[in-house]
């Protein structure tokens, strides 16, 4: 099977620790993702589960995600979508933060998908997440 790598990177004028603390909590996604109306988390750290209410146009979906990897040293995490809209189901994506200047952070989000339709969907979701984080911290 041929996979397409989807990568999105944005620069945010905020300290890496501030952004990392929000992302690593695995909670409050609605603060930076406008299509998420609520979030709840069971557990903490690696292995915890997140449940989100997602609004895609007229459709409302429940999404269940698992935090597969949480690396505080490298400011990275990996999340698997266990259940949700067909476009997202089974998707695993990683978020990596890196400091590029004092008080400035690169946010990179990436995944592998099976086709160009899924790639477009992932790019749009990642761009929405990046834009939301920028609005939250700048």
C-alpha cells in the first residue's frame, strides 16, 4: 500500500513550554480547534483517552482518541483516532514542537494517509489546529 505523508508547520510567537503545557494536557481542544465544542479526558499521560464533540457542517461526531506517545524531553506527542468520522478513523498523527528563536516555536503536525482525499482532509485539520494555536498564544 502506498502512503502519502502529510506535514503542516507553522511558527508561533510564544514560548515552547507554554504551547507544550496546553498540548500535553490532552484536554481543552476546543480552545484552539473551532470545530470541537467540548472535550473530556480519562486518565493522564501516555495511554489516556480523549473524547471530543466535533462539528463538521451539519454533522456532529463523537471522536475517541488515545495518547500513544508523550515525550516531554523532545516536546512531541502521538495521537491515534480510535473512533470518529470515516475520514479520521484509524489516523495516527504526531505533533512536534521546536524552539526556533527565543520565545518562538515551530509547531509541526504530521501523519501518513492512504489517498489524496484523506491527505486534503488532514491538511485542513492540521492548518485549523495551527491557526487556532496561533490565535490562542499570539
